[in-house]
């Protein structure tokens, strides 16, 4: 019976040693996997930060371009408004200007006639 207990104890020790070796292998593999995952995560974070920096630079440049474009649009709008106002004024005063020109041509013709008669 003592021999049976010793044999059982030897078997139990062998199983425990095997399980410990197996657990140690799993632990080593788990640590290696964790190290690889941390490295990948660190690389991923670095890549994402670089991409974020690039996108922020692009955003800043786009905002500056937008401001410049808005300024140009405002300037062109003001110019267009001034041209529109000038055209409105010309259209409103066309009849008066036409009559004034006709009167001026008539006056010049009469003055020429008077001067031509004065020479003879």
C-alpha cells in the first residue's frame, strides 16, 4: 500500500511537472504574442498620429484657401454691384443724355453756320 501511494505520488508529481512545463510554454507564447501586439499597436498609433497631423495640415491649408476665395468672391461681388449700379444709372438717364447730345450737336451746327457766315 505504501508502494501504491509512492507510485501515485510519483505520477502526480510527473503530471504536475508536465502541466507546469506546458503552462510555462503557454506563458512564454502569451508574452511573445503580447509583445508583438504592443509593437503593432504602437506602430498603429504612430501611423494614425502621422495621418492626423497630415490631415490637420491639409485642413489648415483648406481653411486658408477658403478665406482667400471668399475674399476674392466679395471683391468680385462688389465690382459687379458697382457695374450694375452704373448700368442702372445709364439706363435711367439715357433719354436725358440723348436729348442733351442732340441739343449739343444742334448748337454746334448753328455755331458753325454763324461762324461760316461771319467769314464771308
